[in-house]
């Protein structure tokens, strides 16, 4: 299992009139978590794109438990529970407030996609190589 954490402070422009993080912005926080998780492996989305692999989102599931509030420091925990064996990859996200309370969970499913061939492809070998140590026993 691969776990990464990153912190994001809720900005005023991301909130609704009640000072709550607007529900649609949770997906953006998941994206930050995914990008930073890959970056913490010493790899970036940009490098994948330069290698000809895009990662479009094909499914998003979200559950809200408590609101994230303006100026809260949110911890985004991004989890890969399994090493992909197909063109599909699932990132599990958990958002916590400064008190450690679980605010929100989500599962984002992406596919590895070759934009030139216009078809799904397997995970790039380099990304697989960096993730594999987290899944060997």
C-alpha cells in the first residue's frame, strides 16, 4: 500500500456563503493529493505526459461527513491500496481537519491513456517501478 499526505489551507475563494469548503472543490483537493503523491515518488504528471501517457478521470465517488472551513489546514491522505494490473488506477482520498477528524472520503478512478493512439495503455514502466516496492511483501 502506498500512502502520501499533503496539507492544503482552505482559501476564502474556495468557500460558500457559510464559510464551508464548496462541495465541488473537494475534487480539486483530491487532485492536489494525487499530484503530490506521485511527486513524492520522484515523478510528476508532467513527466508522464511527456512520455505520452495522460490520466483522465473516469469515475469519482465522494462522501461528506463534516465540513472543511475557511482557513482550516486540511490534511489530504492519498492512498493506493493496490498496484494496478490494468490500465485503471484508483486513488483513495481522506481529508482531515487540524483536530484529526475525518471530513470527507473519495475514490477517484483514472485510466492510463495514449492520446496519440486514442486508447488505454498499461501503467508506464517507470511509474510502476517506483510504486512496486510499496506492494511487495
